[in-house]
């Protein structure tokens, strides 16, 4: 978690059209500063001018001079604009804990800021600027993670609006304090909201989109880690490398499959496996033989989800939508996230295939019939048990993943006088995807422990350059299992080597 965000010298310029998942991660996790592009700023100003012109004409506009949701028939007079928009923020702040971390809150704020910049919300430019000020000055509203049904995250991201008007609490400079006090100490005044400002703040999928971007970046690292750990496991069983031949993958050129096999081949560069290609086994078990196909399917699912999410991050999700070119504000349903949230549902299923195959590889690494080594990779069959019970740990985690992949995006109620009768549970779908990823880190960590133990017991292998680096990253933290000890400690250490990126960093250094 970021305790205090340092403004860096190379700010990310946001234009509402070109934000990537990787850039969002830099701002959210690494504290990179941001700046609003001048062209985008002009779009905000022009859109705001149109809002006021239409307000003067008293044209009925949802969220501007009419209420929202079931209150869409209520007239909002000009003298009531500020009070109505303030009340909108207060009444929609209904989220419950747990609360977002600093990095998560930054991801959410950045996601919403960028979707404002196409200039389709009609928001006061100063409101967009406030997101940038919060990000650059490290003011992080206390943001609940639960309560949204995923048809715009109105119950949760309203809490960001609370801080902007000087209500609620924030974390700033490593301290939790009242929002109005943080504003005072940073020289910012509470915002006075005008027509449509409140709706533009609360009506967004920024919670699910921001957390979704973090999830996809975490998944990218996980898949790359899974590739190199699989390569190490292949060495540990002296596996048949014929399924890694480039020609067999070119005849079925799925992009993810090609990506995975290229990474595995690079990891095994210099390995003695290539010198002993005629192994005793004509075909290894499928958990070894088709790992690149399984990992490749997950890469492809990740690519789809990422493409859909980045389209969302660089588009307008506002209702009503300002069509500046046509000088109109049109009611719509662009807040519906189902187009990209289905990508996360698919990604969860793909990751479960990866989980299952990693579990089977790990079980086989402890089985003498597949390794020619001791049962459960014990160093002393008379005096120790080895990795026997770790099989229970990985299979219990896999069972949890199996339940987490159950679709959630179609489970919703009809709300608000039967007007709001579609939703996608977007935040929950994203959160459960991150939970799947975290359980997979443990599973891959346990596979890595088995692989390095088998390699040590075998003792006559020359590892590949990158698999050798993976081996050292594990062994630098966890010694050879010469006698039985508390395995939870070893598993936790291996998990953190993976989660903190040290294993992947070591492998990628070659």
C-alpha cells in the first residue's frame, strides 16, 4: 500500500482516448503523477457550456433539471441545482466495507477521470480537475468496496464525491482524517456542484473498471510466472520436450498458445533436456504435455478482457450523454458494463483450467511412477514424510477456485420501481477474479516447491537459463527439505516470492 504518493517528474497525460491497463497500474500502484491534456480540457469546457445553454431553455434532461432513477419525473429548479447535486452525493453514498487500499482507490479515481475526458458528461471542468488534484496530492477518499450491483457503481464511488465536497474521510500522508481537514491542509476548497455534476460523479463503473485493470495486470504476471514454473516442473520429471517443437504450434497458431510456448522454450534455453530429447516416455500426462495450450487459452482470455476493458476506459459511460456535435443531451444506457465484464467471467474459467493442470502436475511430482524419485519427494523415506499433505492444500484451493468461477453477472434484481431491471454485478465479478488469481499464486508456489525439491533429489540436471533463475529465486528463500518441518512457512515464503514479482524478475533478467 502506498503511504504517501510522490509526484514524479514524468506525469502521465490523460486525453480520454489512450489510457492502457499498464499506465493505470503505474498511477495506482507506483504513484505516477497525471496531467489532463489541453484538448480534453477544451472538450470539457465546450460540453459544460452546452449544459448551461440547455438548462436555460428548460429542456427536460435526466439528472440536470429532472431527478434520477425512480425520481426522474421530479423537476429540479435552477435555484436548487447545488442542493440537489449535493443531496445526490450524500444519498447515494451507501457502500459498505471492506474498504479499498490506497492503490485501489487511485485506480478507481483514474478510471473515472479518463472516462470523463471525452467530454460527454457535461461536468464542470473543475470537478475533473479535482480527480487529478486528489491523485497528485495523494488524497485518497475512504472507499467501500461492496454495495454496487454493477450497473454503474453508484453506491460506492459516491464516497469519492463526498470527499470532493468536504464530507466523509480520506487517507492523506499516511493518516486517516476528515475530508474537509485534508482539503484545508492541501489548500483545496470543497467543490460547489452545479447542474449534472452529482450524477456524473456517481454514475460510473469506475470501481469495477479500476479494480479490473489491477486484476488484469496481476493476471499478466501470474501467467508469465506459470509458464516458467511449468518449464521447471518439466525439467524436474525429465519430461518429453517434443510438444514444445515450434512446428506443431505453428499448425494451430492461437496467439496465446504461441506466446506461452515461446516463453517456455526461452526458459529452457541451455537446459540439458534438449540434449536428451528421446525420453523414456513417448507422451507425458496431459498436465505436462498441453500446458502451453492451457496457458495459451488463459492468455487469449486475458487479451479479450483487456481489449474490452481498455475500450471502456477510453469511452464515455455517461447517462445522459452529451452529443456536442449535435448540441443534444440524450438519455442512454452506456453505463451498462456487461460487454467487458463477460471477459472477466471467461478469464476466471480459463484460470481454473490452469489451476487444475498445475495441481495435477504437482501431484505427479510427488509420485515415483512419474519421477523415478521418492514418494512425496522425501529426502529420507525411513525418517520423513515430505510433501504429502501439500496435495490437500492445493486441491482445497482449486475447489475454492471452482466455486469462484460460477457466473455472477446474471444474478440481479429489478429495482427502483422496476425501472432498473438489468445489472451485471461488475465489482463482484472483478473481485472474485482477483481472488482466483491470489489462490493461483499459492498453487503455483507449491508446484515450484515440488519442482525444486525434485531437481535437488535428481542432482544431475543442467537447468535452462531462466529456469535456473527460478530455481535460485525459490532456493534463496526456502532451503532443501532435508527433514520434515512446518510447510506452511515454506509455502508462504514461496507465495511472496511470486506475488512480489521476485521470481519473475529473476527469470526475465536472462
